[in-house]
């Protein structure tokens, strides 16, 4: 049997990493961050425990990368949804979609996003991983499409505004209404309420955010190969 090529090995490593990231968000959505162990993540992903240490320095880094992947995929889906906007208002529509995607994720996955924001506020701050860079690239592209004359200044400001709004939505005991926060952001950027996905439209397809419902929404993001049984995946990972 001939050895696998470097490109095949790289693709297998990418898939193993993706499974760990997906398993992380599913388990944290079910159990919370503190109750989710690295062993449980490896079991859910069908991977060898040692692979987590190979890809990530620790649990916090794994979790941040996993949420950044979720945010990137959610944002990409919103921006790519047809029909794609054209004309002079196209940039406004794309920015509205970006804002709604992030705020919607805070409402759709409160356990994940609350733990994510808490982790960012720790001393380590942002984890500079591939997933975070992809997310940043999409948000910055939305700012460029919007017509910003200085994206290098306006992108960090948009990120800060979104982070503040997410914290306000999720603040225990004193959450602010999504509609109010959305209205403030849309007014800041001169967007019309009907652009993006207004809350009344988004809520039509959302059930109550129970842990089971949150996980069901996450499962659609499972990477290629998830249908393989855990035992088969673990055996494959040990051989990789």
C-alpha cells in the first residue's frame, strides 16, 4: 500500500480539527463550559484525546476557536444568502446582514456566546487562530462593501460595537431588548429597519432556546465525515 500524499494527510488533519471544533460547541451548548471536559469533546468527535493537545494549547483556546468557527460559518451563510444585493444599497444590505448574524447568534446560542465573551475578557483575550482570522476577514469585507473610506479604523469600531451589543443582550438579570440594540446600530450606520433580517422575521423560525434546540441548530454545521461511527473515526485518527 503506497503512503498517503502530503495533501491527503493535510486534509485528514483539517477534518479532524473541524470535528473537534464542532464537538466543542455542541457540548458546551448542552452542558455549559465548566461542565464540558476535553475527554467528552474527544469522545463526541470520535477522535483520540491526544489530538486535542496536538491542535490546541488548552481548553480555552479550543473553545474560542470553536466559537469563532461558528461565528464565521453563520456570518458567511448570511452574507451568501440569495438573492445577493446589488445596486447602490447593496453595501448597506451586507452590513445589515452582518449585524443581524452576530446579534442573532447571541440570541440563538446564549450559553455559547456568554461563555465566549467571558473568555475574551480574561487576560489572554482573543485567540489569534485561523477561525478568528476568517471571521475578521468577512466582517472587514462587509465594512469595505458598505463603502467605508477607512476600513482599518471602521472595522475595529464595528467589532467593538457588536461585542458591546452581544454583552448587553446576554447580561444576566438586566438584558437589553434585541430590537433596541439593533435599532441603535442601524441608526449609527444609516441602515433601514427592513434591511438584513429584522427580529420579527428571524423569530418565526426560532423555537425557545433550550439546550436541545440549540444543539439541533448547531448540528447542521457538522463537517464532512461526521456520519462515520465514533469508533471508526478514533481508529483513523490514531493512524493519522
